[in-house]
């Protein structure tokens, strides 16, 4: 059995498409962790890009969120994708 008395930090990996904001995630965590060993712990967040797969040729590529409305496959130029991660 682990005898954890205090948690100092928690590492999270969050996808860019989640629309979560780091500041609010920390605030909610602070509220929920009161009275637990994790009270006062900091969230260390790593943001990852969305990965798409072209439905036509299978090419996988990172989604550029700033070009969300005009995405095309970099390999074949088609516009049909599936979200991989």
C-alpha cells in the first residue's frame, strides 16, 4: 500500500481541441482537492495537437487549429478526415 501524504504536482496531457483553459483547470482542481493529499498541488499541463487521418489516402498529420475551416490533406489535397487523437 502507498502511504502518500502529499502530492506536489500532477502531470496531464490535454488535447488542443478540448477548449479547456489551464487557469480554470487549476481553479477547479484546487476546489476539488481541498482536504486531500493533493491540496495545493500544481497541474503541469502538456498540450498536444490533434492528429487527423485522411479518409482517402491514410496520411496522418497534425491539425493546424488556426486553419480549421480550410483543412486539406498535405499528401493528396482531399478534405475528408478522421480524428485519430
